């Protein structure tokens, strides 16, 4: 009998997905400023829906000095903040130095300007500007590549490209896979169903990570649910969905300018983590972008290891604070904002944000079970098995999830398809199972160990 032992620690899933032993891309930090056409986050639809959810009943203000933007006003202070705030994935604007009369005593705060956007920040003696660097950003400059293979050849070593292709092949061999980009047309019923799956996958993912996620805040999620559909119909947004049969197992929300895809929110079913759906999603999106002549794939703000491995260019998001230099109050507000954002960034660099999110999760989920390590042992069986005397198990029942994950590990290692697998309980045991596929019969053993037990050992 052939025996294979495979260990899986739940806490390492994210790391294994994002660090598949890939060589670092040759990143360039020099990227000519890009003139952004048709910014989706300045569109009437995005502006209207954001205002409905986060500025209901408030008057939207304009400035002749910043004619392309709209602002909300602080209730007490002469502080104006751009519509969209931190919900955009990049704001561009232009200034009109000939129209500064209405700027007296005011401060204008503009969030999230990517460093590669072409933005004129010229000022006068009467108008000051503080720039505050915040999140790092990552993108792939697609103008260098004719197709996906040329990008992969440039970014990854031969062995790494082999692994990427292996992940995709094993995934598509094991499951009934479809890739669908919904953009420009989609029924409302289909949209609502996918968005509900989207939410459930995010909840599952971050429950596994034991950390809170801002996107799942009910107010934020209602906004994304409402704003995405009309923008999808307008061609300014899309949902990229990976299906296993009829079930969505990966969803990415994208927004579009004329030449840029902004990857806004992406998630996949963690049950399929062994197959590296994160990498498969990126490859599929890159292929779509190249086929549709887009020039930039923007991973947007926030540092994650996988972004450093795929990006060709890094940049910084900035907050811009314009203020009336003649006003003591305006100068004080502007300087206070700058110092506040600098402090936030320092805390962010020390991972304070993540620690707070983890503590928040633990506070809200005090009864959460400790994470478990799982060890799988697969032993090939050559003898006949009297399956008529055994109890078959449904892999789709929630109570059999651990068994399903073990079957996924088996599929990654063997040339079988999920739809052909039948699992049976071995009599008089709780951790032994028969996995019967078209190519072989296997005795599978499952063992658990909690994090607490590991640390005690």
C-alpha cells in the first residue's frame, strides 16, 4: 500500500496562497503620471449613491478652485471633504488658479490620490497645500506585455510559472469550472444572488482569519450593493465570478476608468485554498485586461504580500489638504489634519490596525473555537471494498466540511474529479474514511490538533 501524509494548518492557508514560492517581479518605481479619463469614482452614479448613504440630507458643495470635485462640509468647522472619501480607489482632479476668491478661511481635504495619477497641485501664495502619504499602492503596467504568457515570463521564474500552471490545471481538472465577467449587462436577480454569495464568502474568509473586515460593515456593504449594479450596467464596474458548477466560489468587484481596472474587493472560498484561487483569479483578470486592451491593472491601496509578487510598479496614496494661508483657523485645521494622518500612518506601519481588528473580532466572537491543525494520511487500497455495507457521506453537508476539505487535498494529489468522488465512513471509527474515485480507492485518516495543544507541546 502507498501512504502519503499531508499536514495542513488552517492559520497558514493565507500565507500558502499568497506565497507560492514565486520569484519577485522586477518592479519599477518609475511610472509616468497618467491622465485619467472617465474616473468611475467621480461619476454621477457613484456620487449620488455615496451621498445617499453617507451624506443624506447634506448639501454638496463645489469650489471654483477645484471644479471637478464635490464636497461635504463639516458641521462646525470650515472644512470641506471630497465626496467618496475613502471609498474610492483613486481620485484625480484639476485646479483653477484664476478662481480662488471663494477660498477664504477654508480647508479642502481630498482623500486617496494615487501617485501615478496626473494631478496639477500648483498653488499660490494665498493657498497652501499639505500632502500626506498614506497607503502603498500596487499595479501592473500592461503596456509592456502582449499577452499573459509574456507577463508571466517577465515576472516569474520558469519553476514558478510551472507551479502557476499546475495550480490552474489541477483546479480545472478537479472541478466543473467556469469564469464569467459580468460587465455591461446582467439581470437584477442574478446580480443579487451573486452579491449575496459575495458577502457569504467574505464572512467565511474573515471568520477563518479571525479578524473584522470593514467592507462587511452593514452600512458599507449596503453602499457597495447599491452602487455596483448601475455602474456595472454603465460599464464602469464589473463582477468577475469563478464558478464550481453553479456555485460561485470566487468573486472580484472591479471598477473601470478608460484604461484601468481597479481591483476593489476580491474573495474566494477558503475551502479551495489548496488550489491557489488567488493566483488563478489574478491570471484570469490579467488575461481579460490584455484581451480588452486595458493599460493598467491596479491592485489599489494596502500592503499584502501577493501584491508585491505580482506588481510591476509601486506607488503611494496621498491625502491632499488645501488651505487659506491667510487664515489662522484654516492653517491650524490643515496642520492638525496633517499631523493626525501622519500618526495614523505610523500606527498602520506598526500593524496597529490589524491588531485592533483582531481584538474587535475576539470581542464580538468570544465563543469562537481555537484554530485547528489537520493532518491527512492517504493510503491507497488495492483490495476490494464492500461498499454496499458502508454508509456514504454527503460532502455538501456543513457538518462534513472537514471531510470535504480532506477530499479537496486528495483531489489536488490525484487525477480524479470531485463529481466522481464518493466518501464512506469506516465502521467503528470517527477519523477514518474511504475515498472512492474513478482512478483509485483510498483510506483517508484525519487527525486534529488545536493551536493551544501545539503551543503546549
